[in-house]
C-alpha cells in the first residue's frame, strides 16, 4: 500500500495527456498572445483549468468577431494584443448581454450568473497577466460589477430516500425486463458499491472513477479511537494530489462483495495489471463519470422523484452529516478534500435545518 504523498496514477495521467493534446491543438487556432498566456500558466494551473480559460477567452474573441465590424474578417489566430487594448468597459457590458443569448458551438445554452461570472473572471485574469507584463495599461473588466451569484440551499438525501435507492439497486425494479435478465445480476453489486462508497466517503465522482483496485488497503484494517474498524484508501483529489481517507468496515464489506461477485466477470479474463480500475463498465474498461451519472439517474428518477439526484448529492449528504455531528468546519474540509473553508461553509453548513429547528426556543424569554 502506498504511503507517501504522491504516486503515479494511470487514470489521472491518461486524462491529462489527452486534455493536454486537445489544448495544444485548439491553441493552434488561437492568437499568439493567448498561446503565450497559456504557456506562462503551465506550471501554476491544472491542464483542465487552462483549457477552461482558453474556452472562455475564445468565447470573448468570437463575440468581437460577431459584433464588431473591424474584426469580422480577421481570423481568430491572426488577432493581436491590440484587440484587448481597444476594449472599454462598455464593450464588457455588451459582452455580458451577449452571454445571455450565446448559443455556443455545439448546443443551445444560455449563461446564468455563475457562467457569466466565470467567463468574466477568465477574461480579467488574461488582462491582469498582460498588465503585470507591462503590455496593457488597464483592465476594463475590473470597471464592471461581476454578476452576483445567489447560492441555492443544499439538498441532501434522507435515510428513507437512501434506502429506496439501495432497494431499487438490489431488486432491479426500475429496470426493463430485458435489462434485468441480461445485466442486473452482474451490475447490482457494482452499483451498490458505488453508491455506498460515495455516501460513506464523500469523494467526488471523478475521484471515484479514478480509483484503482490497489488504492484500498484491504489487508491492514485499523482501529479508530472509538474501537471501530476502518480501512485506508488513497484518493487522487481534483487538483492532482494524492490524499488518504478512511472508510468504515461496512463499506469495505460491500466493496469486497462486488470484487468477488462481479468484478472478475467484468474483467473479461484480464489481470489487475492490465486493467487496475476498481469500478468497471460492462465493456470491461474503467467506468466513466457519465456512466455513473446515468446509473444514479436510472435508479433515482422514480425512487426519489422530488429531488434531482446526481453523484454530488452524496458528497453533500456526507459533508452535511459530518459537520452536524462534529461541528468542526476544518475537519469536514479535510475529510472532503476541500481547500476552501468558505466553500465548505456554504455547501454543508447551510443544510443544518435541524440545528435551526432545535434553536427555536433558545434565547426566548420564558
């Protein structure tokens, strides 16, 4: 079992290699100043972050081509830094209105406040970089108020809802007869293990699909301060760092049931060295984030009809319960792998309805 801070992770490396190649290709169609900016951010920003910045900047430059006659016939890759020098705060306001109806290059989409705020932040970061390089004298984005984002209350799962989901996985009642006959016996152990692990650990779905069979130390159970049996798991967090978390014995029992009952058949005679992924698809490959999302939607659309159940709701449920039980914001952040206490406070403390109810009579005159 790995004991250091970092380790080579096949899944993470493969994803980054593919995204880096895509970023490299897309940047060939972008202006040279954008390529310079992205090169400067190579060591300080994740590939996924740089790619998102590039997409946001491309939206802005396409806005200029569509709405400003002087840029209409200029190819995107031929634009120069003077394009940014000539932008005014009024242009940024026009851009915000444009984002309200922007339809993208693939499918119709409009930008809510959060989407607009992110795109403006990406553009502002570009201006800030060239301002610090002495190439630009001002940042027009800074003169415009960013959209105020209203945070929705956090929805979590209740015990009866969780049980309904697990019952549906066990019985296959929400599946078609054909699916039950062909796949249910093979997938129910896997699907139950995925849901239980998401609930008990609070890891992100991207972290879950990245797990390898050797990331869980099944051979060395430990005992916590209360006498409970726990097991160590190595998780590669969103930023790429490896982190140790612990899961209860009950979760490990469900995982081992899947590993014994389903995984060998899903492996299709391959070895763990050939396919180390913990969770496998019906094709015998590492399960994808999209497949996990579709699986959860399939089991919850009728069992929990009043909520939009997606993988992140299990993380919210774990985080909220953890904070309610401990009252420790820092511990909650550490267990969930969140670096921002503000994010944890917003997403997991906000759901403490029971605390608000219990406080109804506190502070009242009797």
